[in-house]
């Protein structure tokens, strides 16, 4: 039927998913080259179904042509029975661990058996009887401080150390004041200049160029200065040294923030107007 329909064994093997050599063995009834009988019957049934034949009739004819013999089932072809060497290693490791635990327990029991018995508590009857109170009240005094240990020496104090430390602190404080005064004197800002004095740069000048600024703030002492925009943007933030100055640009809404306003001189139009009086003010207001 297969040859009549023009189907080769390769195509039939692809359709049935059975090896070509097994299909050829079924056709030639070489049963010794097939796996066990249940597999052979399954091959016959799949062979008949692929050719649109009745699989039950094909199985009956196969059983009639090749009667079943009383023989044990054979293992499927290609299956080898080999033991995994790792299982043997795992078994030996488990046996060693169990044996070690058992030996450790036996050794512990042996050492406990050979150990001397624990000391017994002295007989309580040997203790003196407690005193009997006949109802007389007992006065309890205040707790006394612990006795001072006579072996603890007093801490050693270097002679004249306190005087030297106090003198050095006074010297450092006076030196810091002299440095601040020296910086102010070097910048020429030790005394306030009269109103109307033209602006003179006595240190680094920040901000806008002279042609784009109407307000100038010059520090007479080291002090912080912050310039903010109308939206909160910080245009300038710096600790100005004595003599350094800042030119405020002609931007609407600028705010001058100075925690110590007396430390700055305000120049409007290039002339001294006086010390800065407000810690926070609009630049346009200062220019008026």
C-alpha cells in the first residue's frame, strides 16, 4: 500500500515520527531489530494510520503473523543502565558524617562518665540560726558613700600650665583683632568717608560693568552679601573682604540681602550716599 501510493520511507518516518530503520524492520518482519513487543505494536498502529488504513485490523494481522511468545520484555534500544558515580560519592560522604556524629556522642558520654562529681552544697543545718526580732523597731540610717581607695594617686598638674594657657588664649584673641583692624586699615576703610565722596576701588569689584550699574556696595568689614532676583534666583552670594565691592546690574526686581548692613557703604551714581541702613531692600529703592 505504501509503494502503491508512492510514499517513501523517509516521508513516512517524518509523518509518524518513527525511525526509518524501525519502519523497514516492520515491513520485513525483522522483529529482533525492534524494541519490546508493545513498542512494535505501536509502530504498526502508527504505520497503518499514516496510510489511512484501519489500525486495529493491521494490529490483528501483525499478531497473527507474529504470535506473542512467553519471553521477558526487552529494554528499549539505546537505553544503558549505568550508575551515576556522584551518587556513590554522596552516599559515602553521608556515611562519614553520620559516623563522625556517632563517635563524637560516644566520646562525650565517656568523658562525662569519667568526670568527678560536682561539689555538694554545705549542710544548711551547720549555719547559725537567724536573729529573732521581738517587735522592736529597727532604725535604718542613710547610705554611706564608698570608702576612697587609698592607693589611687592624685592627678598630676604641671606647674604654671593654667597661666600659660590663659595667656596664649588672650594673645590669640588680641592677634585676631589686630588682623581684622590691619585688613581694614590696609583697605583704607578704618573711618567712614563723608557723603558725596566718589567711589574708589580698594579691592576686587564684582557684578556688572560701570556703565550697566547704578548702585555699588563696598564692604568696610568682612561681611556676607547676597543678591536675589524677583523669582528667588541667586545672582550673587559671597563673603566680601574689606575693600571689595559689588555693582548691582540694572535688572528689575533685584533684592539686596546683607545680615550686617552697617558693614557696607552705599554708592549711587558713583558717589557715596552713606552706610547701608536696611538688611534687605530693593536695588531700585536704594538708587532713589
